[in-house]
C-alpha cells in the first residue's frame, strides 16, 4: 500500500487527466448494497484520523517525503476508540435515493432527413 500511495502522489503532481488516476468513469456504477457493505467495514479501529491546524509554531517530528508536509503520528486513546465504537448511528444519516435525472441512454440519434425544418411551436 505504501508504494501505491507514493506512486499515486507522484502521478498527481504531473497528470492533467483524472482518468489516469481513477480509471474510466463509465466503469463506475452506483451500487447501494456494495456501498453499504464497504461502510460496514469502517470502524474506529481501522480508520485514519487527520487533525489539521493553521498554527505555524507547532513543532512536529516527521516530514512527508513528496510534499514536505510536517506531521506526527499519535495513537488514539483506548477510551476514545471504545466510545466511538459504541456510539449509535444517527437516524438523520441515510443514503440518498437514486438520482432519476442522470441520463443512462447515450445513443446518438440519426440526423433528420434533409429538407425538413424544425416545427414552430410559438408564433410571434
């Protein structure tokens, strides 16, 4: 995983086409069941938590090799992990319904025969 992340970060510096990173968007399909299964696997014990600050005088021991960002690693206290793991999901969070306005048929229609004009819908 470490090599993949480093390669992706380097590619992001020079690429102008997101398809180089993400693949062809035509291959992506919304699948609520698969998305729910992935989200079920996310829990406090296997997450990454980033805390950012704009305070310039904070001293941190590590530097990210590609972008030169200063950072540090700290374990999350066990009590906090347990509190997050036992938290109940909010009833206000849910998957949105499928968007019915996203087109699915991209068939190119044939041109109208020559000599025909568009129909006038309103006359002035």
